[in-house]
């Protein structure tokens, strides 16, 4: 018997003499706990403590550890990896698991020396604003490189904001997004002052409501800013555009919510170093063309052609080299009389554009209104000065008149177009259909519109299926979630099986009026022995049931199937249908999941 066990036995015998046999075990266990109690966090190496704390997902639980004891606070506050990325979210009444209390926010100074990325989200509550003011005034974030302040009253206090930013010497990425209450609209935030306070800033995004709540005054040259994004409810003037382009000498990415016509002219003249331009919208949730994904210019901008919405929006990091001309353009045009000003922009940059996302929100009748007939002539003049010889990807949202006037000529002047997508509005007009059919290098075609002429679509895919040299690899059909119109593609589906290069097929949010079960079954039957089809995506289709999936599972070449929002399918159906196949099935929000 070891000495330890001998000692334990002596203690047990002594307790038995004093308390009787019934109380021996309880008193003995309590004595042992007291004798051998120790703080495991205090004795473990810092590396092991860091690994343990990193297994805790939510930041609010990590902050609670700092309040356990002084020992824990001293030890855990030194774990740099634990506190390098902090997200503070305080939302009144919403049960987010990472909601942080004011008490926990007050502990932020204990770990400030480790913070590299900080995101603050709150609901403008007065107690939180007081705590934030104290933190901003008292501590310096020496290592902070990325700061996001979303929905926070901090962005309403101009002086506090300037002073806080001036202490962040390492800050490279800044995102401020605030829609203030009416009492805060009178205080103006100077964008030039913010940029001046951050000398090594590379990406900047600012969103704020209010007609007079921002100003862009002249500022000293900033040699590091690469990406500038501003969302405002008023138009950016020509003088402000000049301050941005002349003040940011290395700017490559520019996204502005609203711009007046004279500023567009200035952009055409001074934006020679830009590579990415977004007016009224941006390509961040769409797709930027690049034949080699490793050469992607903006981190986080590639996504599927058929999935425009991206639930995760992050600060983009642009490249530090440019001067090759504007490559990627996203325009949302509300006023058709702006055609003259956009003419100068496309005259200067159309030959270098590779990705173009064009939204024109209009409801004009060119044929019956003489005023709009004049506008039509202006838009035709825009096309006349443009040569989209390098255009590779085109996304379009417009009505039939604009399709005929502007889009068809753009497609005709883009012989190297690879990706083409129509979304939300209409795809009509024989001129547009013919231009699409004549493309020699088309690889991806997306039709996600509210309305189209069935006979024109049928003619288009009949022509595509009969091409001697086919390049089409991906086709997607869809309809906007909110639409009073519809179109039917039953007569189009048979031609898909005759396109020899087709690899990917997608159907999204199509009702029974647009696609029937029988036509889908017949398509899959025609693809049984097809050797080129790699993937099929079915999202939100009312007609899809177990019978449809059984025919899909019999296509020999299919490697991947993606299923989402299919109310007539159960997990059991999917398991039974695909269990004896080599198909990889991805499922999201299926019935009973």
C-alpha cells in the first residue's frame, strides 16, 4: 500500500471512531476535496488555457470568464488569440446568443492590446453609448487593423469618432454604418477628416442617412486607400467626386449610392486608375469575371451566377496594383435623361470593361411618347460610342424597351461575352434573342426574370441546341419571389438535352405555371445516358416530388444535386432515392428538416 493510501486509510479510521460508519464516506470525500482543491486555470500553461477558451463559441461567454476570479482574469486576459477578433452585439429584446451586457463591454480595456478586429453592433441605448464614450476616450487600440461600427450611436458623435480613430495607428479596414434618429441628423460627419485620421487605411465603407449628415471636404493626399464605398441618401456632387479621386491617389474601387450627372462626367475624366466602379449598386453580391479564380481582384466577390444574394457581407480587400482601366462596373440608373453623361463614361472606359451589371429602372413607352423617343435616341448614342470588345460578363435588369434599345446592341458589340444573366424584370424582343443566339463563346446563361415570351425562348434554345460549335456549359431559369407575371418553359426543356456541352442546370423559384412535373420528368429521362451533365439544382419548385427525384437519380453523369425549399420532399425520400448512387446530395430547408 502506498503512503498516500495509508494516510487516507488512517483518516477514514479516525472518522469512523468519531462519527460512526454512516457518515464516514461523506465526511471523507469532503475532506479530500478540501485537501486537493486547486485552480486548474492558474496551473495550466497559457497555451493550453488559450486552446480551452477558444472552444467557447460566443464572445459573451468568454467575457464571463473574466469575472470568475482575479486569477482567471489575469490569466485569460493574456490569451491573445482569444481576443484578437471581438464582436460586440447588444440588441434589446432579441435572443441572440452573442449579445453582450454593458458589464462585459466595460471589460474591453483588459484585452485591448490583443484586438486586431473589432465589430460593434447596438441599438443606440444611452447606457451603452456612455460606456463606449469612456472606452474611446480612455484606451488606445494599438494593434487594431479592422473596425466595423454598425447601427451604433458612436457614429453620431463626430468629435469622438475623429479622436478615437486618431489613436488607431494600425487601422487598415474601416466600416461605419448608421441610420441615425432624427435628433442626430444635424451633426455632419466629414469623410475627409475620417480618412485623414487613418494614414494607412486601405478600405473604407460609410453608410449614413440624412440629406446634410455627410460632407466630403478637400483633404490631403492619401496614398494607401484602395477601396472607397459611400451610401448616402443625397447625390454626391462634382466637387466631392473631385476630392475623392484627387485625394485618394491609389484608389482602385469606388462604390457610391447616388451621384449627380456632373459628377459622372468628372468620374469619366479623372477615374483613370479605377478598376471597379459601382453607382447605385455594387457587384459584391454578384459575380466578377476572372478566368483564373486565383487572380480575383476583390476578396469575397465571387459567387454563383444563379445566387445573387449573399448572407455574409464582409469588408473587401482590393489589390494594390492598377492602371489597366475600369474592369468591373455596376450601374443602377434611375433617370433615363442621364444617358448623355454616361456616354462620356462608356466612351472612355467601355473597351476595358470585363464585368458589367446594369440596372435601369424605368417605365417609359418610347413608341407613344415623343419626349421618351428623344431619350431613346440618347441611349442609342451611348451604344454608338461603346465598344465592349473585352466584356466577359453581363447582368441585366430592365424592361423590354431598354432591352431592345440598349441591351441588344451591347451584346452585339461584345463578341467575347462568356456569362449573361437577365434578372427580375423582362427578357423580350427578337433583337435581344437573336443577339444571344449569335454569341460564339457563351458559357453561362441565366434567365431569372418576371416575364418572357415563350416562343422567343423556344427559338433561342432551339438555335443553341443546333449550333455546330457549342460552348454553353451552364443554364439557369428562375423567377423573382414577388412577381405578378410569369412565363412557361415546358417547351424549352427538351432542347436542353440536345446541347452537347451543357454541364449545370438550375431551376429556382418557378411555380407550376412556369414549369410542370411532366416536363421536368421528360427532361431527366432524356438525360439518362447523357455524359456531360454534372450538376442539377432545384430550389423552391412546387412540382418536385419523389417521382421527379427518382428520374433525376438515374442520370448517369450527374455528380452533385442541390435541393432547397422543396415542400413535397422529406429527408427519408432523399435517403431512399439516392442511397445506391454515387451522387453527392446537398440539402437545405427541405420539409421536416
